[in-house]
C-alpha cells in the first residue's frame, strides 16, 4: 500500500463514521479554535493599545502635580503646584528635552449658532502639536504673537466640528467657549480614543494665556499653575535617563529634601505600553495553557479511537500482512489515519477560530489580527498531536501476528 492509498483509506474511514470522527476530534477543534481566537484578538488588542498610546505622542513624558505624604497617608497636595516656570526650566536645563509644553485643561460648554456641545478645553503653550505628533487636517497652528498675547483663536477636533458645524467649513468661524468668543483657525487631524476610551477628537485648543485670562479666569498665585506638562525627548537620548533627570530637576526646584516624596508624577508612555503588552501576553499564555488541555484530551480521544479501529480491523491487517505488507507499512497506514483525523480537527478548529475572532472583535470594537504564523502553528500542533497519540495504536497494529489476525472473525 502506498502512502497515497493510506491517505485515501484514512478519508474513507472519516466518511464512514462522521459522527464518531467529529466527537473524536472535538478536543482538537476546541483547542485550536481557542488558540486562534486568543492570538488573533490579543494581537488586535495589542495593535489598538499601541496605536492609542502612540497617538498621545512618541518619546513623551507626562508630568503632573502629585501627592504628598502626611502621617503616613498620601494626600493630594492642594498647595503644591506645577508652574509654567517649572515646565520652561526642563527644556533649558535637562539635556535631551526637545520640547516642554505646559497645559491647563477644563470642561467647557461650546456654543455656536444655537448649537451647544460640552467638550474639553486645552490651554497650551508653544509646541503642543509637535509634542503630541498631532497633524492639522485643515487650517494653521497658532502663531507666536497669538501665544504671547493670548489672542482669541482656537483649534478644534473633528468631533467638535461634527457637532457644531456639520458640513459647514469651520475655518474663520467663531465659537463661544464659556464667556469667551474665539475664532477657529485650524482643525485637528483625527486621533481616535485613548486607552481609557476618551475621545481625543472631542477637544478645543486655545493658547495658554487665552484659557487662563478669558475662559478659566485665573489670577494671583494660580496664574502660573499648570495642570500637566508634555515633555518630548529627543530620539537620540534614552527615555528613562531623561526621565530621571526630569525628576531630579523638579525636586531641586521644589526644594525637596532627600527621602521626601515627589510632589509631582512623571509618566513614561513607553512603560505604560510595556505594562499593557505584559498584561496581554500573560492573559494569552493563560488561555493557551488551558487550550493545551483540550489538545491533550483530543489526543487521548484519537488514541482511544485508533485502538478501537485496530480491534475492528484485525482481519484486514492480517490479510495485508499475508499479501506482503511489512510492519512499517501497517504502522504508516495507522499513523497517517491518526494524523489525518487530527489535521481535520485542526482545520475545523482554524475555521471556527477565525470566524470567532472576527465576530468577537466586531462586538468588542477592535481589530482581529489572524496571523499566518498562528495558523501554521495550529496545523503543526494538530499534526504533532495526531502522530504522537497515534503512535501507540499503530505499533499495536504492526505487532499483530498475521496468522492469529486471519483467524479472527
């Protein structure tokens, strides 16, 4: 019997007992489908997280006012401020800092021609768009004189454009922000959502002094305070090294003694991405480990059914040996049948896994990345399971005595 004949015989055995074949391979199907789904959704979720974190800007540190410790309890530092002077000093004093942008932010009610929309206001210093790697879809950025003079100009996100302007061109139009009337000079390119689900396009951006004087009404000691700072690091410098220097520079400006807690926080977006990726990998590893149990159960099922097949076909085995089949031929026949059974289950599992991954991704609202590597690994695993668990039944079949086999009914 040639290998092609053995393969044809294997498919005939599958067609002869379809219900038994499906039940036998159910563990393989479930295991492979689970692996495909987890890998596809995990890869898609990773791409989504990466794109959203990168949408905040590359090589970026985010500095915010922090907390202090009193009596062993961490409290919000009501009297501690991150100031424009602090932010400006980072660009001057810390090597590798390309941009240091102060920001104030607040919720704001936007009104235009009878339409109103609650949005997020950002008052920013020069370099905001460069720090965030944020392109303009239309219009222009603020000019230096507009930053310095606190002019009534604004950039708006696509969500604001859609809600307030509809199909009308927004450039040159005015929008009321709280009690201030600002003119739209640019439309921000689409950014999508953050990792927390916040719409980055639902925003209006004005110069820092415009926000403080005309919208937020800040004065006195609060005039210098900022809510956050974006620190963009030159790609030639190590991000973690610059982060340490930023911390040290701020501690010196805030006159913090050794051992005293920082009254600010510095968030490294590269670390955030690494944490997200680690969590995704840990979850994927857990599910793959569980799926491996299904593959093991499927392999045991294949071994059991192949042992039954050997008992059912003892006379057939005897006849083949009597007409010249060698033990190696008998072993090859049953191994091919076991591998075919396992590969068929693997193929069904791949189909179910791909469909499940696409369906789950659509419901969850993120992409599913079905890689050829995962499909290849699933096929290889199915083949390995079939061969490994079919080896013992094949050896049992090859070890039969032809004379005794021919005597059986």
